[in-house]
C-alpha cells in the first residue's frame, strides 16, 4: 500500500491531505455499492453496480446483487449517485506566473482535488517544482492531481525565467528543445516565435527528441502549417489566430498583419482578427477541421478564460467580490483589482474582448460540428480564472457551444486519456484502471452542471467523503489567507 493510503487509512494527516472519517480499514479495500456507473465511451449508464477498489486500482465492477462483502472492506452506500472518472484539466498554470509556488502547493493542489480534478497538464511553469510535486504525489506523500508538465514556454522576447525561455534564432530554438528534454519535460510549449525558421526548428527538434510540441499558433505560421508540422495540440482560439485560417480574405489579412509587425504598428492584429471573422468561409473552416483530424491535432478552446476577459470592467463589483477569491492570496487579489487604474480596459478593448468571446464560441461550435478532437482546459490561474471551479464552467460552455453532455464529459475524461496515451489507466471506469473517480449527486448526462454536485472523490483508491473534501477546501482557504 502506498504511504498516502496507509497514513490516511490510519487517520494521520499529511501535507495537503486530510484525516478521513470512515475511510477504508484493514485490507484497504473499498466498495462503492448501489451506484450508477457512467460509461464515458458509450454514454451508457449501468445502474445498481458495486465497484471494488484495491491497491489504488479498480479491482471489480459487478451488479450489486452479485456482490459479496469481504472482511475489512469499507462499504460506501451510493444509491442514487453517479460514478464518473476523475477530471483532467488540460491547460493550467499551477507553479508559475500568477501561481507562486511558495503558496500554490498548499492552495491549488487541495483545491483541485476537492473539485474532482485528478489530473492536470501544466502549460508553463517551474519544471523543477512541478517535478518535485509529481514525485511526492506519485509516491503517496502528497495529495494532489497527476501532473504532466512542459516547464518553461518558448517565447520570442523577454528574459529567461522559470516560466519562459526567450528564442531569437533557429539554433536557440533547437537548444531549448534539447535542454528541456534533458531536464525531463513531458512536452514543448510554444507561445510565440520570432520567425518561421525558428518555429520549424522547434517542430523538427521536438520530433528528433521524441517530444510532443503544443501551444499557441504563432503569427509567423498558419494553423494549417502548424498542424502539418506536427503540433499535437493547439491552445485557445483567439491566441492561435484560428479566424485567419478560416477567412476568405486570409492572404490579404496576413499581408496586412506582416506589414504592421514590420513597422511595430500597435492594434493591427486585433483589428485583423475581427476582419477575418467577418470574412469567415465555412468551406475553408471545414477543410481546416479535416486537416486537424488527418494530422491528429487536438484543440483546447479555454472558453472560460475568454468569457472572464469579456466581462472585465463591466461587472467589476461581482468579480472583486467573487466568494471563490477566498482561494486567492490578498496580494494577488490586489494585483487583479478591476478598479485599479492599471487594470481598466479602454472602451474599445472591452468591446473587442466581448466580440472575441462571441467569435471563439462560434468557432468552437464549428469545430464541434466538424468533429475536431477537443479537450477541456481552463487556463487557470489566469486573472479570475480560479482552479477547479473554472474547469466545471468550461464544461458548461462547451455544452452551450454544441457539445452533448456526454461529449463535454469526455472532453475532461476520455479525451485527455487518449491524448496522453493513457486510455487503459485513466479517463475510464474499467477493471485495472486507476481508481481516480468522482461520485456525483446528479446525472451529468442529463445536465453537465451536475459535475459540480460532488458527493465524494476517490483519489488513488483513497475515499474522500464530503467532510474530507470540505476540509481540503478549508485548508486551501487558510493557506491562501496566510500567504504573503
């Protein structure tokens, strides 16, 4: 038995963990009985099942009438509840940028766990910190989600920090990929690059190093070219300029954007994107979606982060008094303050983001209709994009964009597992899969908002009841309050 399970089952509290009331005893086996099991592949719901967990894995799933309770097994009555795989948030920043590791470990990790998120893909942060957390989590010393991490992002300017590596030349691009491979990065993330040559150098070197490369589509290439070059996932809609690839006037607009960059003219890219959307060509869009499918390119829309930007300045009082800000240190809340002069959007910019949110929704709806492979990501901890809560909102926005409840659920369970090559261990409820599960009070296939009605979470076989989850939330709030 892993140390975390052994300690928790004995009622001993460890870092970012809790003393569990009524957790498994003896053999450490857990049986959840009378439950409705949701199949995230087919959408079928098997009623009145009993799921048995042993050693962090799903040991059996049988009709409750056939179940025989073994001595030492903790029995959890779950009639009327719905069991789904744990969620993955495929776009987070939990150890860098807004999330200072000095406090984020004690705030974000328990918060994510309490919200049923059992896996994350960190899209830009301090790699050494993330790797240390991952070692502690996987060894059972720390309670938190599985972590897949790329480390510092590749950017076209600025200083070297734990979150980013500035690139000026194709040679520097190759060296950055090689160094990140040596440091144990799981993938390479691109934000922006200074030239087409640098971009294709990243693509080529990532392939040589057998590392996936993902991120924003830089303005120096098109989304079609990025997909053809092997970009495994494209992050966001607006930041990847997808409108441009779908525009009838694409060539003209790209030429205007290149000219503006050459003269450092500000604001042109924003205007070009709006012009691109006005000349949206459904046939070009359909061809792009087909290309993504052919190349195995995934999309992570992060609608929730753009929704929040679209409201910035229009409901400052609501944002500033969001009760979820209890999980944000006072220093960061002050930095985010929408009433601060530095944070106020000019009227034109506010309108631009409001329109862009509409555009992102339209393109996401088109991608859903075009059967593009999508995953759910929140872009937390961006401004007012709060870990855990934001992922559940993202599922609701994907539903509003045209996904069925099952498809929205798949975007945070089955699809990430497929993307990561972990279909047998996560994103599914099947024998021998990892016991990372969420027990809900409502059927998410009837209403995707039911993902927020969390009754319990099973993390690596450890049953966290509502009291334990509330304790995690209390600890996260306390840590946020204590942070400098």
